[in-house]
C-alpha cells in the first residue's frame, strides 16, 4: 500500500516571506492537495539568536491570505505535534548521541577563540577559508583526538561542547531529485556540521531530518539554496537507519532578478520599484520597511496564480488558473529545472485579469477599504457594486479603483476645462444649456434615454455626437477617462449630472 502523501513547509521565522518562499509553500500545498495528502506547517526556530518578533504571525497570516490552510501546524495542532522545533528540544539529543555511539558524530569542545585561531593558522593559498572538516578535525579538541577519560571528565565537569557530524572523507552521496534527476556530491568538500549546540538545541541539519522522520514526511520540496546541505541530510538519514522512510526530494529553482543574473532580492525590488515580499514587513530590529504584494493591491488569487506559473505550467498554454484548477493540474515533473526571471509587468497582468474575472461582490470589501482609506464614504453597497462592475476593466491594481471610481462618489474637485476649450464653441455652449431642461424632464433617467436625448438634440442642432461626448465626459468625470459616459450620467443621477454640467459651463464662460 502506498503511503499517504505528507509534505511540509518548514520556515525559519526570521522575517517577511519572500515570494520564492511563498512559491515553495504553494508547490508543497498543490502537491499535497492534488494527491489527497497532508500539508504540514512546521516552524524551524531552533536558532534562538535569530528570533524575530512577529515573524511567525506573519507566516500564519500570509498562508491565510493566500488560501493555503495547513492541516497541521502550531495553531491547528495535529497528531505529530508540537509543530515548533523549540518545543521539541528534548527529542533531538537522543539521536545526536546515537550518531556518536555509531561513530558518525563526535563531541567537540573547541572554544570560539580556538575556532577563530584554526581559521587563521590553517589559512593558506590553497585553502583560503579553512573549515572544521576531515582535514582539520584531528588537529582540534574533540572526542576523536582526546582520550576517552578526558572526554568523560570534560563532559561531567560541565565544559560546553557541541556534537558534530563526521563527514566521510571521500564518499559520493547520490539521491534522486524529482526536478533535477540524479544528483551526486562528493563529501570531501563538506564540513563537519554542528548537529547539537552548546545549549542542547539541535541545528537545522539535525532537526530537519529528525522531524521529517517523526512527522512521516513523504516529500520534501524546498528552495535550491538548500541543495548544498542535501548530502549532510542524506547521510543523517542513512546513519540513523531510516533510509527506507526518507522523503523524496525536490529542490525548486530560484526566482531570478528581471535584469542580469542571480536570485531576486529585496534590494532588486527597492531598486526597480516592485514588492518582493508577500505582505508588508517592518523588521522590528532595524525598522526597515518592505512593501508587500498584498498592500500594493494584488488579489491573493492573482498572486498565487502568478507564483504558480513562475517555473511551472501544465502545457496547455492557459495561464489564468484558480487555486482549484492549479490543484487539479499540478505535477512536480512539469516544474522547470532552470530559474524563472521575475517580471513585474507580467505579475500586474495576472492581477488585471483576476480583477476582470472577479465579480463585483468578490471585490466589494477590498475596494471599499481602499476607497475609505482615501476618504471616500461608501454608504450604499449596491451603488458600490454597480460602480465596481463599470470600472473594474480599467483597474490593474486595487488602488486604481480610487481614481477610477472617485467621481461616482464625489463631485470632481477639478474639471479639466483646458481639454475642452480648444474645440469649444457657441453651438456647444448652447447645446449644454438646452440639454439641461431635457434631462431634467426625463422620467426614466437611464443611460439609454440620456443617450437618446443627446442624439435628438444633437441632430436638431446639427452637431455631431462625437463632438459632445468628450466635453460631457470631462464635465462629469473631471478628466478624459472612465467608462461609457451615459452610464456615468445615469449612475450619478440627474441632479448631480446637472450640477456638474453647470459648474463646467461656468468655468468655460
Ligand atoms: N528552515 C529552512 C528554511 O528556513 C527549511 C529548509 C527545508 O525545507 O528543509 O527555509
């Protein structure tokens, strides 16, 4: 019987979530849902020095915003908890000791000063940054170099120590990556990573293996930046005797800068003027602020859709896909091997398509919040819904709704009469005076009857309709934009239409 699929997103809560991080969650989530499996959120917080207030809450909020609800997490609980590594502290030592007993790890007593010294005295041209590895371990103070009695004495007298993995000197570690195929590493360049720290906390390397095993994770998808750590993890799976339960790996390619080469960074976003984090983030240590896609005005549907397509497609050419469609179509073997260049214009296109595709009801709360933030009072939700229906085709990001719909709620402060003036003449001036009592007398103040009234009077006065629409638009809207002008007139109502015509005529006189 095949095992139930279980994947995990295992972030270290050290700051805002970069879009590469969110894409990693998304691919995990899509894979789990596609296969009827479980999606676990595990907080990897074993490095207490890197604790950042608010970072964990940010992760929960971000997953909720994107619609990726974990089945098991520090908040939801679950059968394999606790889901915060700091709360699992007591479970790791036993495995580190087991590795020592098996000859795959050792105690190391070197002080910070001694490690510093090692880096200085063994620095040569061939080895510019010496590491604690097979070449140097026998020159250091550890249980491989000290006698058994001395080791026992040091430990029992409370001298601080760490446990390090003993990387084999020349061994090729192979594994099969679901995206990259066969991957192999020679262990000779990998250092003896610390597994258990002075304070008894595991490092990431030990904790990730112990927890993936304990939580019965079947597939581990993570960013390509973790590829160099893979040989350490694979050897740990082997040394702990768990090879049969090792998850299948997939290292996801990087999201690259739009220009040049290399990983997309927060700095690229600042430089080129686009967000790189999912949501706003202010680093509590530095007060450094980073804008998020959410606050920039992206819909989560668009953000998720755009991320899914950054490095994957289903081969059909269809780009606009809902979460349900992504779940149905996702497969890891269609994830590209190479990195995907981030393109903010394309990201905006996804948002525009999603705004177009969304119903006014779906957009209502988001738009209302934006309008209210800009001092526009929305007192009638049905009115708002009809405005959204009229202007959504013209909006790329949510804040565009302010400019595109403000004039439905407020008389424009400025009317761009300068754009009317060049073609303005007596005939038009008379027309806009005469149309007022006609509009005032309309029983049915609908777009169709306003248009008919305009046409009839225009014909009677021998003026082309095309000559009247632009000035009328500017009178109502303030500028040369907006949806169909007769729809605008009907929506703002008779009184407001007449008021705006009059105001413009006064300015044009
Ligand atoms: N804690 C690691 C991170 O912050 C997780 C890497 C992994 O998924 O193995 O990205």
